[in-house]
């Protein structure tokens, strides 16, 4: 079992952080044994990175994480999640945006996949979800949908899926394919969402037991924005 904490390693890393010596931190991390490096990753994510000011965190991200994303990206994302929940970090910093853009043109990107899988489900607003997808996926709506469909559930993500499905209203077969993937989640939220989408888009070819009785005026209201969408989703829980 990996050792999650070591006082000496923690002291060394905190020392580099206090003076913003990211090059020194990187050299120290690269000099550790495999087992010590795994411990250092836990220490970074749980003790060293969370207390940093936002700008300082992103400077460290630029110098350390982006040097070797395979080794460091998940460590920094774990700390980013904690800081986001605490309200001490957002994802508008130019360093993060540049990182996102650097993956946008790649057909396959493990960095993009890891980042969106970690962050999309926790974002608090649909605007944040849309902004992050724009940064990482550009104008590729199919790619955006694929990341959303395979992300964990959140109301903000479901709303953005709805918005993207509206953009492919001319392609009902593609809509049905996407919604079938969502219903496989087998959760009440997924069932409600697919039921609403089936009624809204008139997708009779989407077979299944859908007993919701939604009035046209109820369906049209979800075009009024995220709050209206939430009202309908919550109404039919």
C-alpha cells in the first residue's frame, strides 16, 4: 500500500512552495525513488497545493504539471477540485486556458480526457461547463457531447447536453444514439432527462417505458434558460 504522508517530503515541498521555487521543486520530485514519488504526489495534492493562492497555484501548474502531465496532471487536478470547492480557484486563468487550447486540435488527448472527466461533473454552473468545453473542444459539438455523456451526472452538464442536442435537431438518429447512451446510466436523473428530451424532440423511435405526461407549455419553458430547465427536472423527480 502506498504511503500517503511523509513529514520530510512534505517539509521539503512546502519549503519550495514558500519561495515559489518551482524549478527546485521539479528537480526534487524527479530525484525521488518510485515509492517516494508516489508519496510526494499524495503530499502535493493534499498538503502543498491546496493552501496556495490561485495565481501561485497556476504558476506551479505551469512549471511542474505541464512539464510532465503524465506524471503530475492528476495530482494537480485533485488539488484543483479541493480549491474549487473551497471557492479559492476558478478555471479562467490564462495558464489553464492556454493548456486547454493546446489540446483542442488534437483528435485524441489523454490530458483533455483526464481534465474534463475530473472537472465537468463538479462545475457549479452551465456557463462554466460551456466555457470549459469551448476551451478544450473548440467548435466540435460531437466531441463535447461525448465528454458530457461519459461524465458523472450533474444538472449543469445535463443542461448543456440539452443545448447541444438542440444544435443537432436536424439529426434525430444522432440524438437518439446519444440519449440511449445516457439511459444506460440507469439513474432517476438520467431517466427524467431522457424522458424530457424524448418528448421535447418528438423522438418516438426512442423505445422504452416513458410514462411522463408533459404538457407542451412545460416543454417549451426549458428554452428560457437553465433555471427553467432545473424547474422541470426537479418537478418530475
